[in-house]
């Protein structure tokens, strides 16, 4: 499934675009796009690295030496984040603990119920998460963003517990109302499907991955998910995409 998600993410990148790459699967998606349909895309990394070519070796953090070696530029964080403010970033890839029906992201805190040992008492525990990093900037200021995450009902609630990074807020027109001049969620790529966003600002089911039933997707989503009339099966990786993935992530570190 990892390879399918990488290929789906790579197809979100258009040629000549400036892309905030991120880590894990989007990192490989950038490599695949560069080696297939988007050879002139430019990759940005939050630590200040800008690359016109992918790193020659697989990286595990954005500061790994292969990502620095032969980079186009090595700036600081402000240097790359300022490109967002000037509207020069076309696409950003993001992850989160939760994504809701309007594409809002939570990476700040979640709560869960647990049973107190040796009692019948149920309490709610708040779990603190790493927070935004640069995600809020990317979600607010990139021309569009794509989310990649595991598909589970608790990770796709109707409303996130905490809005760390804004999507479409409470629906169509919200971003303009609060002063965000552009952008918003373009797609959510999960382990089961691809969601996209309609004119009402809400997510709908655009494609299901091979072997996944629509009922499985709908039943594991925390709201009544709309299914597009043109809903289709997610295209499997083609030969060129698979070659690029497997040459880069030889041991399947990120994709398995």
C-alpha cells in the first residue's frame, strides 16, 4: 500500500512547481515525480534546503548529509518559509494525527478514554503531540496542500479536537473570511482511498485503492462521507513509478 500512496502523492506534483516536500512517503513522492512527469519541480525542506534534484541516497531526516550534498541552496528556516509568505509555494505535503471533513489538521493534542486499573472507572486522558512545526504556515500560505495519513475512524473525525493547521475551516468561503488569501486542502491520501474537496469545502470520496470496498472507507470515516458520482479506483503505480520508488527506497524503509 505504501508504494500506491507514494505514486498517488507523486501525481499531485505538477512540473515546474515549488513543493514543500516533508518526510516519509512525500519524500519519495518528490523523487518519483522528478523521475517521471515533473522533472523541473523544485523541492523545499523546512531546515532551509532547496533541491532541484533529489538526493542521491535515501534520507531519514531532512538534515541527513545526502540531502545537503549537492543541494541547490542551503538556507535557514526563514529563507524557505518566506517563500510561502510571498506566494511562491505551489504545493505542500502534510501529515497529522487528525484530519476532519473540511481538511483542518490536528497535530497538537488528542484525548482518549481508558479504564483506571483495578476499577470500573473510565477517565479521559489528553495526549500532547509535537504541534505544528511549519505545518500551519504551509496550510495557511501554500497554493494548496495534500495530507497523507493512515485511514482510521479516530483519525478522520467530523471535527478535529484542535485546529493546529487550517483547512477550509467550517466550509466554503471560510479562508477568505479569515484573511487567508489562497490555498486550502487539495487531497487527503489515506491507506484506503483518496479524498478531494468540493465547492462546499467538504471532503468527498474520489477514488478507492485496489482491493478496498467503498463501504470500508465510509464505515471508517467519522462523518457521512459523500461519494463522487465519478468515483473510481486509484491508479496503481506504473512501471516507471515503481522503478523510481524501488531504486530509491531499496529496502522498503518508508514504503513497507
